[in-house]
C-alpha cells in the first residue's frame, strides 16, 4: 500500500489522547505521515468519546462536520468508544462515514485503513470486536502521550466496577492491566526524552494488576518506577477508587519524593442511600478515616474528588448531606457534574426524574461552596515556596503548575518573568485566587 497522509482528532479525556497517540505511532511505523490539516489528509480519524451524552453530541458534531466537507477521495473513520457503544447507529446519523473502529481494538487501525483502500466499500466497514483494549496484543506500540514536559502513561484499561450510572464496563470491557515490564520500558523511554512529569492513568489505577492476580498491584508498580526511572521529577496518580486506596499505597506515596502528594479519588456522592443506588462504596466512615490518615501521614496532601448531583431519587436531604460533607472534608480540588442518563446502564430503569434546572441549581450551590474553600486554602499558601513546572508564557508572565495541579484539570501558577518552558523552578507565592496562584521566582 502506498504511503498516505492521515489526520487524527482526539476527543474526550487523556486516556483517549493516549489511544490517539498509539494509533499515530502504528500508522507512522508503516510509513504513513501525520498531517496537521484535515484538508490535506487522505484519511480522517476521529477518536470519539461516548461515555456521556454531551461527549456523544460533541463526537457526532465533529464527525458530521468532517463528513460534510470531505473530498470524494478522502476516508473518514470513527474510532473509539462511540462506535463501540452505538455501532451502526453512527453510520445512519453520519452519511459519508467509511469505517467504525471500536475502542477495544484501536491497535487494528492499520488493517482497517488498508482494507478501505484496497476495495470498494459502498457501506461502512464495521470493526467492533470485543477483545481487550490492552494487554499482550499491543503490537509493541507505546501507550503514552507526551504534552510538553508532561507525559500520560496508561497502565490499564477497562473497568470491573459495578457503578450503576456508568457505561465504561459495557464499552471498554473488564479491567485489562498492562505487563509491568512494558510500563517500565515506556517510563524509561520517557525519561530519556526529558519528561519531567509522568501521569499514571487508567479507568481505575487502584485496580492495576487485579486481572493479573495481584492483590495490591499499584504500590509495587510505583516502587519499580521509582527505582528504575529516577530522573523523572514528578509521578502523579489519577483516578483512585474509594475503598481501594490501601495503607501500602499511602505509605508508598509518602516515602518517595518523586511521587506527588496528590490523589484524585472520585467519591460521586456522600449520602449512603444515594451511593447504594449508584452501586458505589457507601462506607463514609472509611472515607473519613482514610482521608484523616492520608492527611496525617502527608500533611501537604492535595485531594481531588468529583461528585454527581441530580442522580435519580436524590432528595433535598440527600443533597444537603453531600453539601455538608464537602464543607466538613474541605477538598483541595473538586468537580461537580450533573447526572447524565445513559441508556443500557444499570441505572436505566431509574429513569431521569430530576429536572435539569434543579440539577444545575444544586451544582451551582456546591461550586459556590467549593470556590470559597479553594480560595481559603490558596490564601494559606501565600508566603510559601512551591516548585512549579513551567508550561508556557503570556505577555510578561510564565504559566505553570505546582504539584497541587493536575494538567488540564486544575489551576495554574502565574509567575512574573519569562522562565524556561519545561523547567521546574521554586516560586514564592504572593497572591491567591479561587483556582490559581500568583508568584515570583524565589
């Protein structure tokens, strides 16, 4: 097959970004060239997100936009979770679509493109097998995405959790952990590239190794990365599952300077009955004990969490319990989402009875509370010195993040002066905003 030019658009979160980078690597390895402009490409690939309705709407909009503008000789492929979830429905809604590639088999992008080019296809080509996303069949491709001095490294995919509101197990399948030797080899390669921050991601990082027979695999993986990849300055953990944050994990985080004292643990709600309807861990005493223990061992710990408001059956009393819980625990970082009804999930039978206006009102109340908490926590940092990873510039300011800020999720540190992008510099904090900090080089 002659060389072609391809253009990949990645929608959704960092986990999708990693898949897009992996597809790019497979195509480039075969001699094909990435094009920065869709107009110049022979093949257009949209790596979609389909987990919630707004993400599906965005994916359909981008596919429809490209389908309407593409040339007769261009090919359009819908990849990712949207085709895995909806299948043929996508082709009926997007005339001009040439192929659908499910998220579980992103590594088959090359044969899909080859087949499209080799024979006429009056109907879209469907490639939606149910085999796992990651594991032994990765064809030697890396599972990383580098953005400046930061790299995302996927350690597992899929999920075996029973959350009633979530379509991820249906779309991605059960947890599939990557071999530790592959993860370590990629971490070493990232170190050689000069990466300063390594972000470990999965649907649930604390489930790493569950399918490999490991009882508590994440701490072991972290120990191996620290010992074998000593020159990466920061290691950040995202997406820990409540109830699975072990004492070993806490002690491992506290023992190594490389591992940032930052943990993202989505709790989703704080009323036992709501959590039971969600099929989520409902032991709030465990949450309180664990957070108290983590903060005792790591006094500078930054805790991020997310909550859902408007879940079916959420009473005003249940919402007030969530409000009071946030006021009590005072999380450093917090995201609030309104419930998105997902057909085919275990929560399907509950419907979507709470009006959107009430969902939005409850979300606004929580965000107003958190804004004040965040501001107060930031004010306590004024006068301290924090290491900041510089990522960009704006006028006479340098823009960066401290250990307290996950990329693309949290706030920034605005530093006076033009500092070297990719450097980690000590910054004296001299100002506090609800979500950002200001400072000057120390």
